[in-house]
């Protein structure tokens, strides 16, 4: 099966230096749909999903093979939508849910303590410069052919707002990763030791503390894929002429439960009818991993 992680870029407008223009969300939607149809992933983790993205996906007849579950955006809190899409012809949904990456994961829209403190004391909330509530959406899917169940978790860890102490933002991401890992280990997302994948925009580079947390319980497909790019490459390009690494998006799979045959970064551009040219559908490249479940022990 093919697993994808894709930050779709919530912003309505984005300065695109490489195209020498402002890209509107409406101009990016068609290329996004074309990308999904081109690769047709089996399960997709989407980050930064606006209500417009969600409704346009659900109304797109070409994407009728997919079902979509997740937690919507809350613009008043600057909280972004996180969703899991899956091919309903291949998988049956057993259950799904949302956990907030805070000391109280069951409390909706809750913050890590340090994020709440900086919001109150340092950041410019009136201008929307703030730490946002962060969450993880998880789903347990059953393969219709084999009858095997597996878990899929999609998340988006915190960014570093203007004015935030870098060390504090780093700590927030680390604690968010710890909470997510603890939830999985404690069986609060997936029960019975079933295979699982974690995907998302982690806003941190390889081998930093959040990454180290995830690889305690799972493998980074960058490391375990049999076929992959020659070296680690950026996943965030920002539509800029920028050669920095900026690898902040990941796919992890539970240890000794998957074979990862291939891993790709989708750098292909797709045609926008509104612009009459090919463009990248987001300021992040989608990630795609082709995996198979190993036989049960």
C-alpha cells in the first residue's frame, strides 16, 4: 500500500518567488487534486487543511474513492485542520479519533503549558502571532482483502512564532512528540500491538529531539526504504530559491511490522487551468512510501 504525508498549505495567498507572483489557494487546488489522482495513495495524512480544502475534496467526483476523517480548523484559535484520507474500496474504517498534544490530550484545543505561557506573556495574539493548539488524528483501518488491521496517525507539531524563544519552541515540539509516543505506547490510539504509521509535518530536522522520540517506537522510512533518494532532501521549499535542507516532514512505520519497498519525495509540478501553467501544489513536497505489512508473528 502507498502511504502519503502532505502539508497542503492553509494560507489563502502565498508569495511564490520561483513563479514571480502570488499564488492563491484556488489556483493550487486543481494541481493538488491532479497530484492525488496521479499517485493515488491508499492512505493520506493531510496537514493545514482549511474548510475550503475539506469541502472541495469531498465534492470532487474524481476523488470519490476516498473517505475523510479528522479535526477541522478553528480559525479563531489559529488551529489548523488535520485529516486522514483513505481509499474506501481497499479499507474499512474500524474507529478514529483526535488527541490534543498537551498535558490533557482529551481536552479539545488545549496547549502544552509552555505554549500557553508564551502566548500569555510574550507573543502578539492580536496579530495572530501565537502558538497554536496541536493535535493528532488517528484511524484504525482494516484491509478488506486480508482482514488485517493497522493504525495510521497524522499530526503537525508546533512551529516557532515570531518572538518566541527558540529553546522554548524546541521544547514544545519535543514534549508534543513525547505525548504522541506515550499515547501510542499506552494503547490510547491503537490496541493490541497492531502495525501503525505516523506521518506529518514535525517542524524539526532529522535526529533532533522530536525525531529521536518517534524512532524510539518506529522507523523513519528515509532509513529503512529499499529504494529512496540518494541523500536526505528538503521537504519544505516555500516556493523560494532556497537550497537549505528544511527536511521537516516524515513518515514513520512501526518496527518489524512493515517492509518499505520505496520512498519518494514528490517534486513534480501539475497543471493549473486558472494559471495556464504547471505549478507545485503546496510549499511542502508530498512524501510517499510504498509499504507492505509483514506476516504476523
